[in-house]
């Protein structure tokens, strides 16, 4: 089973999925791909979600994957969704782990307000942005994770600009409802029980109304910054393998 895994907008793919990749069985060829927004020292000129779509195409071609299972978390989830509705013929199944954005079709006022609060953090100073970015995505009363001890890793320096580029790219990419409804492959939505329910819970419900073959899995003790692929890699790997097998058996 061939798969491509896209990370969120902060941690590099090689670190984000390191524990998950070792949990897969021998029949899985899963490869973590870095986001195109971090492909170089600076954000690519003219960057948009179509840049991420083209990057996934190149990556799959280089890996020799004609069709594959696609997994995306947070910013990578928005990118995976953009790819799936643009290149559905290449996607065997789609897994969205709390995608950062999925368009506005059918969005409730509560989800819109929660999403706007996240996007507004991109206008803050670099020192203020990341703490506010974290707070807006957690359920009320959930404490933010403690930053790791010691100096920030070198790759953190590019993250404020990358997150800002992502937020600007969202509105420029169409997520038409009819493309969701036309996507017939199985879709799995992974939700953390301690994440902001107005943001990710309502998003999952909305996408469930669009995709013909959709299911949601809730990890009750997890949240957006303590995601299952890092906190519960064994359970998450089994969930993905079951999802992928069903997609291949019913194709």
C-alpha cells in the first residue's frame, strides 16, 4: 500500500512522522513529504496551494506511485484536500487530520468565527503569533503545550513566514462543494477531542455532509498540537492501514 504523508505547518515531515513510519506493516510503502512552502530558505515566489499540489505530483512521480493514499495534517491537510479534488484519479483514499482550511461552503457562523480567529494570528508580531496561533486551536480550558527546553531548532526561523504564506494562500484556492461531492474514494477525518470543537469538530461535520464515503475517528485525549501521529503512532498506523485496505478492497 503506497502512501504520501504531508505534515503541518510547523514541524518538518521527517520529525513529525518518524514514530509513525516505523509502526507500519511490511506491505506499506509510506513516505513523508516536506511541504513546498519550506522547500528552500524562503517562501517560493507566487506560492499558493497549487504549489503544494504540483509538489505532491512530482514527489509521487519520483517515488513511482501512480495511485496512492494521501494523508495530511493541519496545513498539510489543506494541501492534501486541494490535491485530492484537483487530482482525484491519483488518490486511492484521503485522510485529513484536522486540516487547517477546507473552504467556506456550508460553513457555520461558529466555525467561521473560530477560523477567523486563527487566521488573525498571522497579523501579529512573530513573538506573539505562535502562542496565539496555538491558543485559538485548543478547546476551552486545555493548556497549551510547553515549549521544548533549550534553544529553538534552526528550522523554526522559517515558520512564521511559512504560516503567513499558508493563510494567504487559503482564500486563493477554490474548494468548490461540487468537487467534494464528486470525490468517491474513502475519506477519513481524524479529530482530537481536546481541539477547538467550533473549528475542527464543526469542520468534520461539514465535510461529512459533502463526501459520499466519509467517516470520523476521534482521539479523545489528543489535540491539534498533540496529534495522534506523534502521541499514539501505533493506534494511528493501524487506523490508516485499515482505511487503506478498505479503499483498495472496494476500488
